C-alpha cells in the first residue's frame, strides 16, 4: 500500500458513499448536493491518477455547470423541499440489475488486474492533452463542436412552444 | 506506484449504483443525476486505463474522458429542456406516469396553461 493507494481508497470510499446517497436519499435537493461530493471525489481520483487537466475540467463543467443546471431543474419543476416518499418505484429490478452489473464488472476487473502495480510515468497536463487533441483527435473534436451546436439549437426548439405547432 | 485495481473497482461500483438509480428513481431530474454517475464511472475507467496501460497513442483515455464530459454537458442541456417542457405540459416529472401514446402535442396540457396553442411569446 502506497500513498497513492491510500488516497484512492479514501476518495473512492467518499465517491461510492455519496453516490449511494444520491440514488437513495429521499430529498431531491440533497441528491444534487451529494452529487457535488461524489463528482468532487472523482475529480480527486483523477488527480491521483495523474490526469490533471481532466480533474480540473471535471470540477469546472460537472461540479460548476451540470450540477447547477440540475439544481435549476429541481427548482423549476417545483420539487418538494422536504422528504418525499414517492421518489422510488419497486427496488428489486434496480437492485438486481445495478448490483449484478456493478459486482459483475468489479469481479471481472479484479480477475483481470489482480494486485498488479504500475508506475505512472507522465502527468496529463493541459499541454500534453492539448497536443494530443489537436494532433490525433482533431476530427472528433470538430464533430463535437457541431454536436454542441446541435444540442444548443435542439434545447431552444424543445423549449419554445411556438416552434413546430401546426396552424 | 499504485494498484490499478482500486480505481477500476470504484468505477464498477459507481456504475452499478448509477444503474440502480436509473431503474429505481421516478423523478426525471433524479434519473439524470443517476445517468451522470454512470458517465463518471466510464470516465474513471478511461482515465485509469490511460494511466495504467501504455498505448500506441498516449493520453487517449484522457482525451476521451474530456469528450465524454462535453457530451454529458450537452446531454444535460437537452435533457433538462425536455424535462421542463414535460413539467409545463403535465405538471409532473414522474417518468412512470407518462402515457406513451398521445393524441396531439398539447393534449395533456392543463387548463390553466397561460399560453394557447400556436401563440408566440
């Protein structure tokens, strides 16, 4: 057990615990706030895994933008502020499939990697990731920008009640 | 030095929790939160593989993780637009109360809907 292992175990415990709170809590707003904790712990895991740029983008976009959007939606749909009993349907299909896929994947990965060790050699800074994006992945990058534009237009069209109405 | 099995198992557990949330939650916003958990689990696998497996193209896992973060942002934007429109029409975002077949685009709108069909803001 090295320092990196201990850090990853601690951050992983925080991430898994708060993710369990996200899917189990009876308060809609608290689910969003637990999501902040889970995403922050995952950003910490990225830092330990030497993916520096991904960690900061995670903090910026997930914790900064996505969670704020989700909390906006919670407010705009007038979700109940207190505890509500009708947030979940029957648990057994979810427990079966979620537990099965989670534990199955965990078993598969434990079997594949055992207790092997690796030595991280280089740090994924903005410079090296940016070089890689603009050298090997330029076309997906451009396609992604078109997709963002399409998502923007789509969100506007869905939100406007007067677009696409037959007269 | 690190053991790659630790983040892999964390990612598998996060994915399982996200799948449980998607199948169990009834509120559409909570459903989107569970989808975010699953996307993050996949990102964690990509970043871990990037660190632990030296591929021909270095940092590919990190680049794909960035792409997935952007896709998740777009997905949340469109998803929330759909959820808000659903709330406007039905006054409810419970996903298991949705009738799948419907007569028209505004058949389920409430009577107190301030905007008549075809009007522009």
